[in-house]
């Protein structure tokens, strides 16, 4: 028969062994990692819904051409990354030449130009418009948000103003896309 001290010691030893068991430690770490990963995913989904943005389910490459001195271009790229896009930035010495090369109409130009799966994306186009463009695949050359309207992705620090996302064709035709 065990004395009460021996029973307590044995119980304490068993608890100690359980705490130090590599399998248990791994299970706790795995659970913690899964919980944190799930929380991170939920937070990202919440932010996307909160900001009114849709996101891509698989990373889509956005080849961004921008000036290294332009801060709003970097902020726009960050918004696209938050929506699940993969950004590769090229800093252009002559951003006007890039716009001419990609056929961006002068009236639709903004501070940066991107290529996304064959489409030209000019300026502060929201991620939701890109997701729609890639889902619907309309017969257009690209999308543009002319100028640098306050409240658009990357321009959130400026007072918000209404803006349209304009679709344009190779022939120069335009229409409001979003």
C-alpha cells in the first residue's frame, strides 16, 4: 500500500513526465501554430470584408512599374498584397515611356502602371476591380483610375473623393467598369 506522500509524489512525477513528453510538447506547438494561423487567416478575411475588397484565392502576379520616389505606389502595392496578389516591382526611370509602351491613353494616366495576366492596370485600381477583371475576363486592354483620387487604394491618407474605374480598349474606347 502506498502512503499518501508516495501517491502524491508519483502523481507529481506523472504530471512532470507528461509536461516534458516530446509528443505532448509537439502537440501543443502544433495546436498553437494552427490556432495562430487560423486567427491570422480570419483577420485577413475580416480586413478584406471590412475594407470592401475582394481577394484572390491563388497568388496572381502583378508586375508593377513605378517611380522609386513615389510613396503611394508602394502603398497601392501593399493593398494588392493584402488582397492576395504577388507584387514584382520594377522602378522605371521614365514612367511615361512605360505607359506609352503599354498603350495607356493619356487621359487615363496616373502614377504607376502594372501588368496583370495580360491586362494593363493604370493607377490606384482597387483589388475588387482586379478580381472582377480576372473573373469576367472582358475584351479590354485594361483598367485605369485616372489621376490620384483621395480614398483610393494607396491614397487613403487624402480626403476621400468619388472615383470610377475605367475600362479601356486597344482602339481607345472607354467605359465605366466599376
